[in-house]
C-alpha cells in the first residue's frame, strides 16, 4: 500500500504523510487542566490517520467523512484550549445525556467564527465540498466503484476500492494534507493565547518544511489539474 502510494500519489502522498507526521507528535507537556482538549485533539489525530489510510485504500467517501470529523473536531479542540472547563453539562439532573451537539452549536461554533474568521471560512468551504458529494448518498458518487460503460447484458460488477483514476488519487491525498495542515494551523494559533502546551523542540523547522511542501503540492496540483483538462 505504501509502495502504491509513493508511485501513484507522488508529491501529494508525501504532503499528506508529512502533515500527519507533524500533527501526530507536535503537542507535549500538556497540563491536567486541559484534559478535555487532550481528548478532543487525540480524536482529531485519530480521524486524520483514518482519512490518510482511507486515501491509501482508495475509499474517497470514507476519507471525506473522516476529514469532516477532523475539521469539526479541530474547532472543538481550539475552543477547549481557550476554555479548559467549559460551562456545559453532559447530563441533566436526572442523569440523562444532554444533546451532544449543544456544546458545538451554542458555544463552539459561534466562538470559533468570531475568533478565527479566516480559518472558519476555510473549514466551511471544505465542509461544503464534502457535503456536496460525500456527506450523503448520491448518484455521482456511485461512479467511483461502478463502471457505467459496461455493456448491456453483462454481469454487473462493482469494485471494492474506488477506481484508481489519477486525478482522484491526487485530489484525495491533497485534500487530506490540506485538512490536516489547516488543523495544525488552528491549534498553533489557539495555543499562542492559551499557552496550554509546549511544542516539540523541532516543530518550528518541521512546520516550515511542511509549509514549503504545501506550497509546492498546491502549485503541482494546479498544474496537473489544468493539464488533465486539455
């Protein structure tokens, strides 16, 4: 699978892997006061890894659903950095679970939109793209595993993996790298004010290298996409 990724995904696979590597170990020395953030960030990292594995397995819809969890989880993690003990109950007086989305809709999303307007706009753009083609069942998404060019009368066949179309392979890894890089940027910015954790000593150099890789992958993606349209 790794060999296939290196051969088919090129710089986009390197970008996605590099972004996940930075995310996976950048946070160190987290105080007990921020354990809710720790849980949220661990979940973000888990879904980021699953998104990368889904891209490697050529499961685009599963990849996008994981990316949506990364994006929404990042907003929660940023909020919990700034509010380590949020004024929110998970159970009512009778011990019944409070609607899980209330924290997000009433506190997290409004705060994030105000505090990080640029990042919020980027997250909304990525989520809108996901919701358009991957958030729910739709006819266009079926073409990933079913070849509509099959002749009438033939036995119907469908692939377990998405069809390995070069443009989709590139897009998958590029989108994973984009989402993870955005998550890293948000948490780094949120921690400037919160100063809740220390970064790994080499993170400045690693992030600079990732930023350069992101730039090169973006230029290459635009070039490859334009060439594919000819």
